[in-house]
C-alpha cells in the first residue's frame, strides 16, 4: 500500500504485524502463497551476545583504523590470512511495485471530520542519553556518537580481594561497546571513522549538504555489487527508494527528557577520514531501531561493512535504551530460512521471529526445527489467536472528500459501494487498532 503520512507508532504497530516499508511504499508478504516465506526478525539488543565471527569483524575494522592494515597484508598467519566472507546488506532488498496502490493515508492535518480518531500517544522517557554531539548551529539532526558502557558493565579496573584457595580470578567478558571503542583509545590511529546520524525526513541541513556524496556511493554500490545498469540508480530513484518516508518526525516535548534526535527516518553515515564510505538507512521507532537498507563503497568490502554496521546499530539501540527504556529491539527486516544468504541474520543472538498467524515473537531456536520441516509454519505453540484480527468493519476509518469518517458513514453516503471485501482485507492486514486510527483513502 502507498502511505502518504504515518506516525511512528502506526509504523511500529505495522511492522509488528509483518509489514515493511521502502520509501513510501509499504508491503506485507503473503506468507502462505509465496514460495519463500519471509519472517520478520528482530534482535533483543539489550541482551545481545557477540559471537566469535562478529568479534573478528570488529577486530578487522579496528586493525584497519588503528594501523591501516588490510586483510592479507600481514605475515599470512592468523586472522589476517582468512578470506573475507561476502555478505548481504542489512534490512531488506526492495522490489519496486509497477503500479503502487494508493491504499492508506494517515494524517493529522485533515481540517474537517465527522468522527475524529483517537490521538496517538507514545511512552514518555525520563533519563538522559550519554553521547557527544556537534553544536546545533545548523539546525540539523546530526549526531556524533561516542559509545558508552551499558548499565552493569565494567567501567574500569576494579580491585578484588585475594581469591580463595581453588578460585581463579577471571575478567568480566568484554561488551560490544568495549570492542567498538578500541580505536578511540589508540594514540595515533591511521584512520578516523565517524558515525554520523542525519535526519532524512524532513531533510536536515547536514543531510542536504552530504546528499550528492552519499548518492555517489549508492550508485557505485548498486552498479558494482548488484550489477544495476548505470542509468537505473539515479538521484530520483535513490530519493524515492531511500530518502522519501511517510514517517512523521517526533521530537521530545519542550522540557521533556528524551531522545535528542527524536523518532522518524534517518541516514547513519560512516565517514572515513572525511569521506562517506557507507550509509545505513534506519527508522527510529518507539520500541526499536528498524534497519531499512545499507549500501557501501565496494572498495571497502574487505571491512565486512554489512555485519559491522549491524553491530554499530545494535550498540546504538543499547545507547538509546538508556533514555527510552522501551526502545530495546533491533529489527533486521525479513528472514528466509531456505535462503543461505539470509541465515546470517539469525546469528545475532538473541533473535526472534514473528509468527505469521498470531503475530507474537518467538525465539528463533524454537522456530528452526519447524522451518527445517516446512518453509511455512505457525511458530506459536500455544492456542493463542490474533486478537487484532477481530475487525469491526463499521469502525474502520476512511478519508473521503477531505473528511474523516467511519466506514459505516461512508457507506451511508455511498449506498452503491461494493468495496467491503477489500476494506475488510486491508483492516485484517493492518490490525484492528491501526484500522481505527489510520485513514484509508477512498475516492
């Protein structure tokens, strides 16, 4: 469906029913019909556990930043002699619709109404976010992040009493942030990497200033990695695909503690020695960071930027969660169990898959045995049903001739209408709550 305007809470509710967006086009796979069912996947970032292979990726990047050394430039022994595994981008690959359906509209700007929808609300936050940011003289939404320890993690050396007989002194395991921050502790690093968050909708000044440079990287990525013809990834296609967004920016109320950059759609730029080498397109929502897409300069493929950027985004979630406690998940798009290239998403532990029938999140280790047997499976073991699938057709909100009204009123104005089946299908897909809050456009 085509979404003109959408609140971040609306989209949060939609992706928790298996929806994803690309530009302003939102889509939901028909799981029982498609040959390769796509299950929504997310990682609990607060409880994230680094794997050995993920540590190696971070160490490879850190070694390059600190010493300038690339894989294969050492003695040929140890990690440097290993081949860099090719990986796909984070988020989802987008299939652009030939004829997008103008189906759904959410707005707060409709002047007249017959039955107004209830106002959306978000959980308030109270603590402060520890980060350093550039002065906001430009009015942009850019941030330079310095990762800090999460609560309960080691913040420095501590003195321990002498171990008892038979005991061994063990160091607490290094956290994700410890690994990512290593280049900052180097005295004279060979390279400087800055991760910069810029708001893409509405466009901040920093986004506008860097847009052409970012597009050049996108063009190179699409033509080299995905073999697109040079004329396809032009600036117009790039804007429609990765810049335009239906999500309304949401900032903390005056005097309210919260995320300084707010919620909405952003680009996270990876800037190496002043040059953009990768961009992660992300949505910051009430309960998660949703990865939309990643593209990078193919010259730096040896850094495994797909995995590295995912780890940076997980660390970003952990940082935001200190201020917004309910924001704890990292959404990675879709997981296709039958596709080997998708399996890497399940290696971000702990991960969960969305049951396509109950829309509940199930630990991936409980899902794998079922998916080994059948590509499509109900993942929820209990008899739970989809409560949001219980639709009251008369209460579905529509926008007709500039006015908001329930579907029941719309039908009374248009007694000859025969679109009840399509409206019910729409309401079932988006869920009862969204169907009574979002506006379905009717001509």
